[in-house]
């Protein structure tokens, strides 16, 4: 890493604290995109009444809330995230859903504050790829799982298969306000290379590993809506754009609109392809 792991963790946590309100505002958009992944993941851990399930790097907690319905009666779900603002949002979502068997707690995925062999399942949608040390996090995941317990996760496939994010990243680099992504650095596409997820799970000691690709569709009401969505959910993008001169801002927006033009439908809405990798394994 170009920065120390501790510096990266602090900066990452700060970005998520800044973006939590935007993610809560855009919750319906991301639920639409991510629901097939959450459903696959929850089915993969096969939650039963009485089970205890942990969600790591949970954000708004939507995947854990799906599991909460299935572990009743007698089961519990612990929804965790490293950003306090995200945990507060997840707690509000659990309360709104009437999920009385859910606890939301601030916790880092690389050092899980849970006793050994106490969880029946662990869920982590789009979390491990963003961590400074995903292998340590998965070893911790295995530690807290009961023998035979299941983990299910999701990461993004390659940037080429995800123009919903790939286009804006390319445009920002071309406009001189962004840097090309380093595949070895924490980020959305860190675990996208063929075999990365399989190898990571094997190295962490998991067995019965399965990895699948799921095609998704990112929707937006308009180019303006998509522009606002990306700034609502990315503190880095929002901060980069806010520092531009009016002329540079207009140039960036023109390039942005041109880059996404092929995904604009007749009614002005957007339909952008996305692909994620989902995986499950046994402890």
C-alpha cells in the first residue's frame, strides 16, 4: 500500500462517515441493485431458526435484515460496520423493519469482537475488497464461525464489466482529477481477477468453496440523477468535484454525460450493466 494500513483505515473510516447520509438517502437505489446478491448470500448460509448471524462491513444492514427474518424464533443477527454513522443508519433500518432480534454495533472486520465459534453464518457484501488486510478479516471470520458454519460474500467483478463505475473513473482520470486504480490497493475491484476470491478463501482455511458471477443492472432516473448519486455515495468523488473551477466542472460534466450516453434510454433514464462475484464457503 502507498500509505500505512493504519492511515488507510483511518481515511477509509472518515470517508464512510462522510458518506453515510448519502447512502441512507440512496438506499432504495442500492437495494434495487444489490437485492439479487443479498438473496444469494442469505440462501448460501442457510439460516435456520435459532441461528446467530454476523454481518460485517454492513453499511445500511440490508443483507443482515434479510437473514433476521429467517433465524426467528430464537435467532439473532449482529449487524456491524466500522463507521458509526453507518451503524446508526442500520439501527434505524432495523427499527423501521420491526426487527427486534437485530443488534447494530460498531466493529472492524479485521478484528471481530465476537467469541470464537459462536456464529452460524457470516455475511459481507462488498466489504472484504475495501479492507487493508482482507485475508486477516477472513481468518477472523473463520475464527468466529462454528465448525461447519458458512460465510457468504460479494465483491465486484472487473472494472470492464462494471461501466456504472468504470466510466466515471475513466473520465476523471482523463480530466486530470483522478488517478488510475491500482489493482493491488484496497478498492472496488481489488478481488476481481479470476481466482482471487477462491485463493483468498483457501488461504484463510475455508472449504467447500463456490464462486459465481451475477449480472446486475444499475438504474438512474436521468444523467443528472446518476451524477448526484455518485456524489451522494462517494466522499472522494464529491470532494474532488467540489474543488473544481466552474470551467473545469462544466468540462467534467460534459465528458461524464458523453461517457454514459450509450446507457441512456428513450425516456432519459439510465440502464447500466454491472456484474458482481458472490462466494460461499464452510469453516
